[in-house]
C-alpha cells in the first residue's frame, strides 16, 4: 500500500506507474489522475490481478477537500476486510498531520474496527506534538478501547518538553489503563540556562504511586550546573532504589574535554556492574550535540567488546540530524562484522523520521546478505505510524522469508 499518496505526485492524466514495492511474484501498479492516485492494483508476473502483501488486491481512492478515502477489494473486485476488521477508511489531514481516521464497512459506512472503535481524532500543539488522541464509537461518543483500557490520552507541555500524559475514560477523568497506570508527570525546571527534566513519575487515577511500563515508579535525573546529567536513579512505589529486574539500579555520568561522556552502571549496593559481555562503562563521543562514536570498557577500564561482539560503533547523520548509518569496528578501529553477521546498516527514513528501509552492510561498506537470508528490511506503516508489515529482500531485490 502506498502511504504518502498526496506527496510528490506528477500531474499526469490517467497514467500507470510501477509500484515502489516488489513482493515476491506480484507487483502493484498505480493509476493516477490529476496528480493523485485513483487506484492501486496488485498483479502477478502474467499481468493477472493478485492478492497483495496485506491480502487485498485493489485499493481505490477518493478525495474530498482534506479527506482521502481508501477502500479495499479482492481479486474479483468485491469489498475486502483487512485484519483490522474494516473495509476502508477515511483519513483527514491538516498541515501534513493526520487529524481524523474513520473506519468503514463494505458499504463505506462508519463501522467499529476489531479494536472496538470506529473513529480516532487527533489534535496537535502549534509546534507539532500531539495534544490529544480520542477514540469514538459509532454513536459519535468517546468509547473505552478494551485493549487499551482508556478512551483518550491528553498531553501537556512546558515549552517543547512533555509535562504530563493522562489516560482518560469517556468523561475525561483519569483512568488506569491496561498498562496499569493513569498519569505520567515530569518535573521540569530551568537548569544550566534551559528547561530540563529532573524526574519522571507514574500515578494511578487516584494519584497514588504506580509502577510504570519499565518497572519503576520514579526516575530521578541529577544534573550539574550546566544542566548535564550526572546520575539517573530508579525508585519503586515505596520510594526504594530498584533495579527493576535489570542488572543495575543506577547510572553515573562523568564528562571529559571534547564532548566525551562516560556512563557507568551500579547495583543496589553501589558496586560497579557489568553486562553479559563484561562491559561496565559506555563511552560516548559527541559532536554538535550528536553521538558519533560509542566504545566500551570493562570493570578495569580496558577496551572491551559489547554483546554484539564489536568494540566501537560509529553513527552518521542525515541533513536533518537523524541517524542514517551505523558502522561497527573492533577495539582498534578496524571494520568488523558483529555476531549477527553484518558490519553495519544504512537506513532510509520518511519525512517524519520513521525508518522505511534498512540495508545491511559488510566490512567494505557495501550491501551484503546476512545469515537470515536477506539483505534489506522494508517497513510499511499506516497514517498513524503504526507498523502494518515487515518485508524482507535478498541482495537482488527479491522478497524472501526472513528468518
């Protein structure tokens, strides 16, 4: 399925273009009119209509102002129900942001999907972050989503830092969701000339302490006068330091000239701990506030390999400051394959920074086929950025079954 059907269209009348995805023995063709995709049809190598990667064979699009409606059909042209429990959906966008999704039945009428809601509404702050997400039933009223345990989520910000996130029932009151808490709050204060997060805490709907998704109730970040983190500690609902079932309870940060920071982990007794690979300290080198190299030290301060079997990791960034390439080296700085059979990878992202493709690289920096039998992974998402499919390709671009 083509996700960004409104971006970069060439204004042609009724043209056919090859789809960007090859899927085994089938491919898709897009019919465009007036610069917009009107229909996507999956076909096999003989030119016959065939089921695509998500089961349907045809998608038909209609447009009305800011609303784009897509409906799914099988090889016979009959309405097709996707695994989410709907036959189509209408998506409304404003300034590139999805503001509403309505799910449709085979007659293009609003219907409840398999998760129990028929519409989701999303609002945004002026700086682009989500203000609220609300789920609705077919009666146009907010509805509790069983798998989530809430009907809406609301965010508050101080500047561009998240201050709180509250999960609500149909009346807008805080409710403990399926994750076991209702509210997340962050203590934000100005340190080192800018606002900084000093602590994060989870609460039940009655505002008693709750355990968050990572096994702790409160995370405290101590900072120096420059606003740099000096330690991160985790506490349970009783206010006790906790290791959360991990092999460490807290992290200490120390800084060196040239933008290098050392992060060392400690247990509940304040003793240095190592991970399974024997790494005690992570050394991060930064440039322009971005991590460009990571290396690893054992408890004695000697260079060591991490759990991937590599001594250093190099990061490269695109023009928007997003990681696009990762390269592995040994402790001496030579290219090396990790324990999974590759020496790095190159990512391709969409305009929102979401990875849509990952190509694995050898020690020469070129694409290779890794032991799983593939060279590239492609990710497909819906308009809410939920992952809908993962496809694997060999070095020749042919889809394979990933191991």
